[in-house]
């Protein structure tokens, strides 16, 4: 009889313990998008030009650091979003030769970081607010995180064959 009492007491305590577990998961918030991470002011820390033909044919040098040439140390870019974190405009500042349109509108190829490691997110650049006249594409090769750094790659091609690319290493400006 005593074993049955202990058994029922244990069962009742389990039900009591389970019944008192009210986990509060908080309220729903939208997931963080890449737009939130790219939004803001970015300053250039390094600009590298890659001769894709030389690289493919193993001809050295195939890379050149352009950071200190042509005033690129003054290069800054600002990506703007609206109150809903939707992309609006972008603008390049600094007295630098343009490698892509110095101002316009932008959007991403994906709102979230792709799970496929080979699928890089692209920033599409447009000349019009309706985003119908694409001017260029930038690949995000390093998505910004808590370190405040981002890497973009601009590829110029002829007939679908890349001949030169530029790798921009950027850091956030507060």
C-alpha cells in the first residue's frame, strides 16, 4: 500500500511540475535581413584590382592594390533603407574615379543570407527609383557582422567572360 501511495505522489508531482512550466518566448519580431546589415555608411579600407585573364593563365602579378591610388582612400558609400528596411538609394562620395554609377538605387538578390555556400548575395544597382534600369551588380563576398566589415566584388566582363574585378573591403562609419 505504501508503494502505491509513493507512486501516486510521484505521478501527481510530475503533473504539477509540468503544469507550472509557463515558458514565455516573448513576442514575435521580424528576422534580421541583410538590408539591416548593409544599411549605413561604409568607408574603404582596401581596394584590390584583379586581372582575371592573368589570374586564369597564372601570370604574375595578377592583383594590384589600388587603395592609395586615385584618392581611393577617400572612397565612401552609403546604402539607404526606409523605415521598413526596404532599400532606397545609394551614393558614393569622395573624389574618386567611378568604377560603377556613383549614385542611384539598390536592392539585394535575397533578403537573407543564402544557405548554399557558393551562392553569394548580389547588390543590384539601378539608375531609376522603379529599379528597371540596372547599371551594375556587386557581389557581397563577406556579409557584415558584429565586426562592422563588409567585402564587395565588382566584376567587369565582355561576352560573359570576366576580364577585371575589383574587391572593396569596407568598414562601417558611425
